[in-house]
C-alpha cells in the first residue's frame, strides 16, 4: 500500500519469450526456469505462479532457502524444484523430505545424502554435477567411477535424476574452444557413467547463451535464466541469433524477446526554476534557462544509483526526462521543460516502455556500469510486484 513505485511483470511477455525459447531449443527439450537471485530481481513469489500459469513446471534455484520459497508459493503440486548450489545438512534433509532435487558435486556429499535419505525413509533425487573445465563445483573424472558405483549400490536411497555441468561463459565467442572442450568432456564422462550400467534420465548443460548458440548443448533439458525475462545474455548472443536465423535481418528485425519487467513511479511535484539556479543538493546542476523540474519519489534507497546523478533518465508522457542534480536517498529530480502538459500524478517510467520510448535495463545499467544480470538482482525486494497481462 501507498507505494512510491511499482514493478509490473508482464504475463504476455513471458508467454512470448517461452514460446520463442521452446521453438529455438526444440519441443522435446525441457525448459527449467532459473529463478536464483530472487528470480533475477523479478521476485520469486510473484514470478513462480506466473511462470506456472505459462506452463513451466521445472525451476532451478541456487540454495535451499530459495527452494523453500518456491514450495511456499507454487500453485501446481507437480512443480519440480532443483537446487544448483548451496544446501547445508538441514537444507539437504528438508529437500529430501519435500521432494526437492539437488546437485551433488563430491563424494562426501553423496555419502551424507545417502545417510539422510536412509534416516528420513525417502530416496533423495540427485543431479550429479560433473567438472568439465570450469573448475568450480563438480565431480572430477578421478572420482567418477567411485561416485557411479556408489549410486548403483545405493539405489534405494539415491535416485539419479540427472547429470549436468555448467559452461565457463557461453555468451562470448572468446570462450568458443572452452565450450567445445567442455561439451566433449561432458559426453565422455556421461558415457563412462552409462557404461557402468547407470542410466541417466536427464542430461543438461546449457544456460540461455549455450541453449541459443550451441545446439549440441541442449540435450534433455536447458536451464534458462536471463532469456525468459526478455534479455539476451550478451549483445554477441543476440547478433549470433540474428545472423544465423534471419539473413534479411536488416530489413525487418524484430527482437523476439520481450522484457517481462517494467518499473514505474509518478510525478509528485513540479517546480518552476529560474535561470542560473542550483537544483537540489549542492552545486551539481545549474539551470541554463528557466526550467520545469519534476520530483519523482525514487532514489538510491530504491536502487536508483547515485552514480546516475545528472545522467539517468525516466520517461514521462513518452518522452525522456533527464535527471538533474544528485540522486537523493528517496527522490530524483528530472527536467520536464520540454514536456508541455506534464502534471503531478503523471506516470514516470524508470525501466521499461512508455508509448514508443523505452528505457532498457541495458542503458540504465550501461550508465551505471552494471551488467543486466547484476542490475536486475539489485532491484529492491520491497518494491511491490504486480502481474499484468
Ligand atoms: C544462473 C545459471 C543458469 C542460467 O543462466 P542464464 O545465463 O541466466 O540463462 C544456468 N545454470 C546455472 C548453473 C546457473 O547458475
């Protein structure tokens, strides 16, 4: 209630993105919706039911606390959750009890999970993460046979749901060789597992960038984060997609991805300022001529970075209005001199479209020197999220 700004999540945009992605990866490939980082800032609580209503049934999270939140807000009992990263013993026990699957990336965890599952009396659903060249988490080749045999011997407690790996950056051709090598290593290690007689129900390796640029990485399931929210993992991925799919792109390129998120506030006050006056704190901005300056109740406490002082922009009545002076804790001031009939109460868009104009997270984050990914997850959790059509 009484919010100074609101974040809208567009159902039609998500629907469209998922249609595009499913078509791109192939109908038989399962899409797991990656919702770590509070669903990339969109908010796990509103996003999961929204995604379910668009047909998604598989979600990937980083840790057990995110998995817990999915279990709280999911609307479909058959929705599956997979933890790709951290869970301590309590988190693992909770996961086993609640049918949440998780990555296992070393022998010690495998043994611990077997004990937990035995004690709880339900099998654990595990994804064996393989180390293929990222050198982060993952079972190394030297331990693979042991892990495989251990799972085979303990099938009553350990159900292998999948085998997976993660690429060390598929969003730039600079890593082309590394992705190729990792893919080959992954295949080889999977063959080693199946040769022992252990079947692999789901193989998965691709994030958005890999799924869109390296078809051989799609396998049985893709873990899609950024692209479902309507962002390309990088400019390069977008260019590659466009060049590979539409030789005539110059004539009629339409971005197949739509931003799901839109952040807006309202004009709370308009001041007429004479020429030669400083606006706001200090001396950062002086009016070069008589100007109309509107106040918007969004500031750095809401994630509108202070480094956007004199640089940021918002949209009012479909026109860009530049931030003048410093970003305050709870407010910014913007120049609305050239927006004729601007009034208190007018919508001010911070990220998203208004009429034909748009402020992308990209330009917002370029200015703030942040990656889309980082900018999105920094959106404060306490701004209200609403789902729109
Ligand atoms: C974040 C993440 C993804 C999704 O990456 P995007 O680039 O957002 O699609 C996939 N897999 C793992 C292991 C991740 O951590």
